[in-house]
C-alpha cells in the first residue's frame, strides 16, 4: 500500500513540466520496444530525487491519449502497469474494512486490538488504509479506486471485498449503510474523470441502497462481485435473504478445522456439523463459497493437518480456500498457552513441507486464494515469519516434479487464447446433496480460459425458503480470464473478448435441461445484471431467472465484453 500511495503522490503532484518532458521521452522509447525498467533507470530526475516511475508514465500516457497525441494501446498500458497480477484474473479487487466491533466468538488464536475489527492488526496493508480513512466505506473505496487508476489498472469491473471479523454480527442498519456508501463511491462519475491535484470527491447518492444498486448497473465502476466474511453458525435462511438483498455473491467462512476436538480446544464456538450445514445452505442459495483452513492450531500436528485437509473434499467442496497457518501473536490468548509450553508453532520448513504435500491434492474446481495471512513479521512472536510460503511451496513441488492443479495455478491470465484450440471440459462432483458441474474451456497446455459453476440441487438439499430458487438449476459463477480490460477496449486473443461466457452459459443450460430442470437461476452481482438480462434472464426478486424450455437461444454477439 505504501508503494502505491507513494506512486500516486508522485504521479499527481510531481509530474512538473520538466519531468513531464522527461517522461515523454521515456514513454516514446518504451513505445518503440524499449525495456520498461531499463528505460526508467536511464532517466534520473534532474533534482537528484530518484528516477521516473511507472505511475508517472501511466499518467502521461492517459493525458496523451485523451489529447489525441497518441493512439490508445492496451499492450503498452499493460507493460506500464504496476503489479499486473492484481487484475489478471479478469476483475479488479477493492478491499475495505468495517469499523472495530465486538465479535461473538473468543477463538484463542485470534488477535485482539481495540483499534481494529476482530482478528485484524493496524499495520496490515489493507487495515492501514482503513485506519487512514477512519473506516469510512466511501473514502476507502474511492481512495482505492484512485490508487488503482493511477498505477494503470482498469477499474470498471470491481469485486468489492468487505473484511472485518464477523460481518453478520454488525447491526443490519450499519451493514446496509456500509454497502450503500461503497456503491456510492463506485457510482461517483468523478472517479472516472481526470484526477486533479487536491480534487475533493464529494459523497453522492442520498437515497437508499436499492437506488444505488440500480445506478451501478450502468456505472463506470460496476460491481461484479460482493464478498463478506462471517462464521458458520451465523448462516440461516433469513441471513441468506439479507445477504442477497445487500447484493452479496460470495461468502468467506472460517472452517479452520474439521476436527471437533481441535475446534473445542481453540474455543471456536461451533462444531464441524455446523460448518457442513452452513456450506450446504450457501450452496443451495447459489453463493460462491470460500473456506478458511488453519494448520498448526492448538492440538494439531503436521500429520493430523494432512488428514484434516483431505476432509474438505468429501462433502464441503469449497470453490475457493485460504490456507492460514496459525501465527503466534502477543495479543492473542494462544500466546499464554505458548508461554506455558502447551503450544509449539511449526517452523518454516515444516510448513513448506506440509503445504507442498497438500497443495497437489486440491481439486481442479477449487482456487487456492492465499497461503499465509499478510501480517507483518514483526508481530510474530515465534514460528514462521515468511510471507512467501506460496512461492516456497511451488519451488518445493517443482523440485519434487509435482504441480498443483487448482484454479489459480491454471488461470490463462495474460496469455493469448486460440479459440479453435480450446477444449470444453465438464468436471462433475458431488458436494453434499448437490451435483456440481465445473464446466470450463481449457487450452492445450491445460490452462483455464473460463468456467461456469453449475449446481443442481436435489430433494435432499436444504430449503432456502426463496421462491426464485424453487426447482431451479443454479449458476453460481461465470468467470472468463485474462487482463481486466476497460469497457469497449479490445485486445487480440484476450479470453474476455471471444464470447466464452455466452458459450459456457449455453452449455450449462443444455446440461440442466438434460437433467430435467426447466428453470435456471443465477446469483448475479449488481453490475452484471445487464449481461444476464441480455441473455434471456429476467428479474425475479433476489435472483435473475430463466425458463429453459422456452428460452431464447439466440445469444448476443459473442464479441461483447464478458463479465464475471
């Protein structure tokens, strides 16, 4: 975050006429094929304060394109972009934190800081931004959008990630206000305009959440995913309906362990059966499911963790997981257990070995989002302090001649896609009472160009008490990979521009009809509604639905921009 803020400050305040001329020279060299890093290092600033940086070049590039002096060039912008991996999954994530608020649980591994929502520390990168803006949702969202724009990232497809302990424990009037203010920030057209020095972004949208959502359907910064985090014992049919009213499409939950003994030792406050019930209900309601899993909890061993990890795939079958090894922090109750000699943190080598053992067992339908929390090492009392465990484990797998086949490891990202060479694959698996289909387009190199998650509930699936879902097949996710591009932008061979989303939906509909379903429901993010409406879905309360037996099979032009 400090790097991005510094880049934004330099770009907006220090691009003086002399530096602009220097940046123009460097930009022209890069346009002719020069290496970006070498070009930057060959143009020191005259005042001796350093060198040109990418954000300066991005700012100048945008000015020149707007003035008609140079043509728009997506490939050039991609080369200038800082940290391009952030948007190579097809969307741009904006993370915001809720205010400090009591959590209903007292897990012994969780840090407690009265300045922060439960489980977060004030010096974590995302948390620092929240503290800076006093946890104001509008300020956090708008500031993050400006930072991302300044360093070259497109911001018209936004996955909003709301963090902060247990979302469901906050008062509902606060939840509604928080989400609305995030939408107000995304809807503010000023954010799409050129940012001038000291420009004040004024709050907009004095009406309710539903109006803010309606505006966002055609806003510049469209919400293509809304994520909250909560606990398994908070999930019930009423909570499901409330989350859909807010526009939530993905739920993160802390499973932490699938061993009741371990959960009890760590004072988790729920058992394994409650996790299974929550996941089944979320799946029946079409949500994308992210589970957190924690090795090295009190009472666990590396071997018991290996056994525990395998339990994730027998019934729960999450769409995404975050692996968060327990970190020993001085402001957590677990610290007292360590002082008494009752807890021993795994060392770095033990963790790398454990992760390298379990990662190849992750099914092809699941994405491993993170491995290790982004907690500064200065907070860790003893045990692993490395934040590069993912890369360390990948290196170990390479040494062993193995590889992980999870979604993240197979994403096509910025590679060009030859549509004629893609193969359609339908991976079928049982998740509780539901039959799941992970339908994907795969390159000859086994890279994912796009996928759809189709869920076919059975009579044994939990009842959501939502009419939209009665007897309906469910589209839980449509995702097409490649660099997140601005609306209307073109990039030859980009997966998001060859109609894969439409083709995947057609295949999902075919399978659903074949299985005897006559209705389809999709859990649509607010900014994606128009996409589904253009493909035959209708507004129907909390979901978009479609009658398959009379569905219009004439789809829109496949070259239209695909949304998640």
